[in-house]
């Protein structure tokens, strides 16, 4: 059974801090890893990573995949209160089944 | 361009009843996946529909069934509801299988 584990479970930082969220996976015939942000109900797509070592960036957010370590990190620089959310990581297997981790709850205080 | 829409937004049922949740995918998308998200947990995969057929299924009992219509919209049916079925049910669509998913805002189901 595929498994995705995220750490930490929750994190409280102040505006302007930099945070690193971790995701490790045990996914049969792994294909790709995805990150989502869930503020209220609908998770919104952040990144899809398929190649190891290539950083993807979008504004203050960036992410990288390490296939040797079966892991990924999501970095957020100069955090803002609007970054407060649950961040979800998920892995696709070769059968195209997407397994989610339990999420990291980030709170950014002013 | 409408995103993924789900109905209803909230639903209250009692144990043993049956429920039907509905989902319209984002325009241009042909694949629909359903997830169950319990409070404080990540989404759990229920099943995925493509070309009106169930293509993948997660570890959910047969009480959970679904359907995809020719216009790509989908329904999730749950029979013989249990208290443990109380959760947020998320629908996600994509163009093809194995691609990034776009999620709807979910249906919050409470079973009393």
C-alpha cells in the first residue's frame, strides 16, 4: 500500500520567516509528486514534480524532488499571513492512483 | 471558465440512509476522481472515472459506488450510511489520467 508522510504536522511562524515543509513517500512505481494548498475546502494546485533535482518555483514558493531519498520539500520565503493553510503532498504511482499525506498545517502570525 | 462544481455543499443524513453527491468537472476535463477527507486528515482516494468507466478504486467498501455520464459529470453514491462516513467529499477533475487535479469545494456530509 502506497504511503505519504508529511512533517511537521503543524508549524507556527511569524511574517517574513522562511519555512520548509517535508514530504516522504513510499509509492509503488512512483511517477510524480504533487503539492497542494488547502485554505478552506478546495485544495489548489501548487507544483507537480517528476524529475529529481530540478527546482520548480512560483513566486515565493519553490519545491524540489529527491528520488534517491524518496522525498520532496516545499519552501516558502518571506511568509505572509495569506500563506496560512494546510499544505498537502501526494504521490502518483504507475497505476495513476494519487495518494495524499496527512498535510502540514502552517500558521503565519503578523 | 467554471471550475469544478459540487452539489450539495452540505448534507445531513441519518445512519442507514443513502446519499448521492454530484460533480461537474472543469471545462475541457474528462476524468473525475473522488476523495474522502476526514477532519484533520489528508484526502483518501475513493475511485476515478474515465470514459464512463471506473478505472481505479481505493480501499473503500462496495457501499461506495459511482457513475460518470457522457458529459463527464459524475455522481458518488453511498449506501447504508455509517457514522464514520461523516467527512468532506471532494471531487477532482483532470484532462486525462495521471495529470494535475483541480478540486471542487466539496460536500460536507454529516451522518447522525
